[in-house]
């Protein structure tokens, strides 16, 4: 049982008795779970987008600074003396039959 008591402006008392209290339905757990997961994902994506924007702005400033410094350079760009090309060419002497012997796996 549930009782509610109220005093009216006229001075009378009002007492309401409910034999079976009215209870609200339980919250939908799937809706709450989806709302929480969705909000976490949206906040994460927003933070990633902000981070990407900040990094892009920083990189553009650094690249512009590099371009201006390289255009102001008063020396000639030369080859790096320490750098060697990763691809090299070797010539092979194809005179295997120097002594008129066969080298294809046969025994004479």
C-alpha cells in the first residue's frame, strides 16, 4: 500500500491510498547500452579528427618553414658523398670453357 498526504489551500487534508503502487517499467538496457557505446565512439572519432587536424596544421607549417629555408640557402645543392646507390651492376666473364672442359655436371 502507498499513502500520499496533502493539505489543500482551503485547510482540508487529502489522504490518498493506493493498494497497488504504480511502478514505471524498467529502462530498456539495449537502448542505454547503444547510447553509451555510440557516444563513446562519437567522442573518440571527434578526438581523432581534432588530432589529425592539429597534426596536419603543424606539418604544413613545418614544411613551409623547410621550403623557405631551402629557398634562402646560399649554397649549391651537391650530391651526398656518403650516399651509395643501392643498385650496382657487376659484369660476369662468360669464358667458362677456358680449358675445353664441360662444367654442366658431367664427368669427362
